[in-house]
């Protein structure tokens, strides 16, 4: 007998994730991992897990989960309509769920994704030193796919658990702006195109997924028409294809590409990209490398303060 969760309804695109499969991009395997890494980390810490234990990521519509044993869980990320046996749940809290109770998670009421973390984590086989599901390559997680009805997920052993933290203050997240630094080919845009890029409001396309966030707006014209030799593409790179509409490379991005990379989303803002959904509108704002590094440092201090004073 093992502790487990039964999937009664898998929602829209529900996967097992951790913080990514790092160190394999030179083999063509991007890191994948939680789309909103900040919410994912906090979810684990709230239930007393180490921050990288496997958890469940839900997209736009949650699903129904039956627990075959008592468990401590947390819900983080964008607020979804969530209930246990009809009683509404608070996000960013340590919640006790009893054996045979059903957790029902409906549609999102804000962003794109939420996370279900369980004390002990989801016990799933490691593939290339990670649990994360990489949907594009059908690797990791549960058979490299989204969860299906009747799947059974084993809950891990919580012997090594830490003290649960309390989240008293959430970071103030402004979804109307996405901060960027210059990309390797930023000089491929003329000054007027750069102005157009920074001054316009972009709309997230329906064609967006974990591989890339496609944007709709007034097309940008490249000043330099020279094709670039295929080279490495980092997470958060803003590529400009020939149609002039930018694509933000995301967690399952191709590791190489030949489109000019005009900018890059700064690392402390990548969790916001994971919460963008079709129809969302925002503007880019250019910051210096020093500012980007300061913001990254501040975000890590925020998480560390949680664990020190939780």
C-alpha cells in the first residue's frame, strides 16, 4: 500500500514538473520545468518540502484529484476556483486533506497556471536527473505526457521534510510590463523599430504554449536583413521571425535557432511569462544588466526570508 492521488479529471494540460532538467541543452534538450518557478518553489516550501520536489502544474483549467490517504497540500500560482468537498480553499496556505476527499479545481480567475504541491512530493522516476515533463519530446514526468483520467500518482516519503513556511506577503507582480535586456542581435532593429517595439502593447496569441509565447502587434522591420548562423537560444530570448511578430522562447524552447534575438526577458521576470494567457496585453520595458541582476538578487532574498522566518 502506498500513499497516492487518483486523477478523476485531468483538466486541460496538467503535468508533473520540478525546477527543470538542467545541463542538457547541448544535446538539444531544453530545461522545461515549472512555467512559474516562483509559485512552484513557494508551494513546496509551504508544505515543508525542499523547493525542487515534483509537483502538479495545471493550465487554465484544474481538474479533480482524489487522495487515498491524509495529506498536506498547498495551491500556489494564479488563483483558480478550488474546493474540497464544496468548501472553497485559500491559495498560499498549508491545507490538510483527508483520505477519500476530493480536491476540485475549476477554471483560472486570473493568470494561466497553478501548482498543487503535496508534502513528500510526487514520487516519479527520474529521467536525465529530473522529474519534469517535457511535452514536446515526450520525456519525463508520467510517460512524457499530460495527466489522464484514472492515472495514479504516488506521494513521496515525507521523512526528510523541512519546517513548513508561512507566506505572509506575496510579491507585488505587475503583469502589464515585462522587463527585458538587450539581446545578441539588438542592433538588427533600427532606432524607430526599437521605439515601436518598446512603445506598443502586445497581445498574447492563442498559438502560445510551453515552447514559446507568440505575440500579436504591429510587425517590426529588421534593419539588418542578414540571416544569422544557427546558434544557441537561451530561456526568455525574444526572437524575431520574418513576419515581424516576436516570440518569447519559453521552458520547452528549441535550444538552437536562426532568428535574430533582439532582447531577453530578465530571469526575475520569467515566472510572469508562465502566467501569460491568450488575450493578455503587456508592454516591454528595457532595463540595464545591473538592474536585472539586482532584481534577481532581491527575488532570491524574498524566497530566503520566507524559509528563515516561516
